C-alpha cells in the first residue's frame, strides 16, 4: 500500500555536495546568534534546540530533500506471520472414513492414543452401567461395582491427559472430530506486538512457498493463550479448504492478517528518525524551513507506517533526506 500523500520534488544535485553539507553540520562549524540559534557554514540556521531548521536558497543540502503532503485515507498494512500445514483432514481411500494426517509423528501418535482412550471411556462406561444393572438383579457384587467404577475413572483420567497434551500442542480433539474432510489446519507464529491485529474468526490471505504468486483464503479460528518466551510469538490456528488435496502436512507459507484501516495517516518509514527511543519526522513549514515533530507510530510493515499522533492531514513532511535533517537537528 502506497503512502497517502502528494509528492513535491526539489531538484537534486551531485551527492558529494550533500556529503559536504553533512560534514559541515557534524563538525559544528558556524556561529551562534541570538535565541540559541546556530548558523552552519553561513547557510543553515538551527534553532529552538534543534527543532527548527532553515536553509538558505543556495545551500546544497536543500537540493537533496524531497517532501510530500500527507492526507488521511484508507490504508492496508499487511501483518505477515510464518505458518506451516500441521494437519489435513481427509478421507481414507479404502473405507472413505475421515482421517487426520499430521505434520508431526508425535502428534499423530498422541491423537491415536487419545482416540483409543476415548474408546476405552465408552467401553468402561457401558461396562459400569451393565454391572450396576446386574447388581440390582443380584448378579454382581459390590466389589464388582467398585472395580467397574475404578476402571471408568481411570479411562476418563487417561483421556483427559491425552486431551490436555493435544491442546497444549495447539490441537482441540473435539474440533478435529467436527472438522469436515477436505480441510487444512495451519499454525501461524504471530509476534506478540502484532497480536492486536488478529481477531478470532477473521478472514485471512494465505500464501504457500510452493506457489508464492497464488493467494488462498482462510480463517483464523483459534488464538493461543501463551506467549513463547524465546520467540515472543503466539500460536494462531488457521483453517482453509483443500477439496482437491493439493497440499500436504509440513508445507510452509505465510499468512496475512492485515485489515483495511480507515481515516489514517500512512507515511514511508524513511520519513521517520529515531533518537533515544523517540520517533520524529520533519515537517516543511516554508520553502526553506523545517520543524521537527515527535510522532507516535502505529501499525507498520517493511515500507510504511501509520502515524497515530504528532502530525495532521495536510502537513508536508520530509520523505527523502531524513538522515541529513537528523544530523542537523540532533548535532550528529
């Protein structure tokens, strides 16, 4: 998504002159005038603790600056997260019964153990009911009932343990049972700082490494409860349809959780300079005059960032030449 702005270009000159301008500013050559103003090489004045910079018409540094007017509008910031296919719900070729193919052999074994434990619970429950009925008809003893109750409790405990381990790994056995055949489960690792952009149930775009130019549609169906202490990511489970069985477990891709943002200011990241943890842009207030503004950043991608506070629609900001402005403003 391109920034919402109108461009204004100032004629460029050879880069060596810009280098000279930076050297002059870094060296601090020049003289101070009243009110804390500093004149550099007789052609650049820096005042108000570096927040105001004024160039002379002949200063070469001015020729290297490009500015643009920012306007509010609709912007789309992509929030990409790496993902992989962790399970495919399919049908057996022979019996046509639903089966689940997992990326991890350990998860496959765990799910098989869960299914067996669930079957054992059903058998133990039916056996308990049978023993109780026999006891009423004097065909079983109290000891038989106690043993049947113990077997049923042990079976339920075993199933609960398997279910807990599956859920910890990001799989809900009930949802697996309810998911129709021809469905893919993907697991995405979303950065903690970007989790606010992810909503349960939202539609997402999916791109696979095997077919990077093709986009697939999916849905975020579950968001993890834990943040990985090492990667600072949260697991987000995404589902998509695969009626033609084109994908296999373990395939890698990426998921775009981005949503359109209305009435926002979107600017290039090249316009922002960061000093001691604070973010700034330079607003052009006159032909040769610029003011430094502290800004609050919002959602961003590799190229652009949304500005939450610090500038308004209609402001003209520096989008090329920020490094020069930073050096002058902060005396680098």
